C-alpha cells in the first residue's frame, strides 16, 4: 500500500468489521517509544512479544508502519549522467527482523487468522519489502521487469567510448574517456585551435599516423590514442566536453 497510515485507517476499520477481527496491534515508532524500546535488544524483544500476542487471538490484525519503523535515507548526487538519487534503510536490522517474523508467522498459522498489513509510503521501501516477502507481481510489474531484463542483456555501444557493453556489467570505471578537446600541440602555440568537429576527429583517429600531428587532449595533455583520463559508466547519452578554455589559453601563453 502506498499511502500514509492515516489515509489507510478507514480501510482498516472496514476490514476489521468485515473480518470480525478481535485484536489489533499497531506497530510504529510511537509504539517503541511508549514501550521505552530504545536499544536494539529491547526493540527486538518488543517485536517478538507482539508477534506472540497475535497468536493468542482467533482473528488478529497487525499493522506495521514501515516508514516510521525502518526509515529511508535519501541521498542525491551529481554524475556525468545527470542527478541520481539513491536510497538506503536507516534501520535495516528492524526491517529484516520484521520481514523474517512475518514470513515465519504466516507459515505457522493454520487454524488462526493472523492478518499483517504493511503500510508503506516510500516506493523504495515498498519495493524491497515486496521483494523480501516474495510478493506476487502484477502484470504491469512483470512487463516492466521484462523490459529491464531485455535492457540488461542487450549489447549496446557506448556513445562516449564506442565500446560494446552489457548493462549488467556496466560498473563505475568501465568507461574511460577524455572530457577535453584535442589540439595540435606540434604547431606553434598561436596556431593551436580546439578540434571539436566529430567527423574530423573520427577521421583523424582512423589514421594510424595520427600521432605525427601531435594531437593532444587538453584535459590531460596525453596524445590522441591514449586511454581516457576520466572514468565512469558507459552510457547512451554521449557527453559534453568540460570547459577547458582557460587552461588552453594559459597553456598557449606559457608555451609562447
Ligand atoms: Zn584526458
Ligand atoms: Zn564507454
């Protein structure tokens, strides 16, 4: 369920009436506070106790507020592929313990009705909870997974370094490239000009005598056949050259 707990309460009320539930337990961070469960041992003890309590009733409902219990850290970072957002759990132990307890509890019940509702707003948390519980996938999710699978196993050509790669092997550092333009270092400095025309650059690279032209990359001052000085993942977007004009102008001046 991707909703806040408060939005879900009317639905829980309907469910409780419909199933004739005789015991409800809400499990969230307030519950831990109320029970003075601050350290890990105490928290685990509390969870265990609550799970056991459920078994004492014929029809019970446990509502677990995943967002408040497990918490999700969000970190944003910039890379050459644009801004990326990554998530991590603030309390992975509590998450694992909860999932484990739910799995074992479900297996234990044959005569009693024990309902466990996970309330989860954060989509990252929701996905890992579903995965951990072997949640049945919807046709839409299956389709999405298939697309992702196909994407992962299709051979692609990197728009930056022209190497072939598979998305599954595409790790940080797989792609080496230069992020600066080429210039003719064997000429007099006043005649240096940035080479930025792709067609021209590709025809130069295709020529084995290319080093005779003294072409160097402004980023690292290595020659045109050198391995890239920057590392990243392969990508399908190509890249923008970093602005090295200040360095270029300074270098021209220094060499005069
Ligand atoms: Zn370079
Ligand atoms: Zn690449």
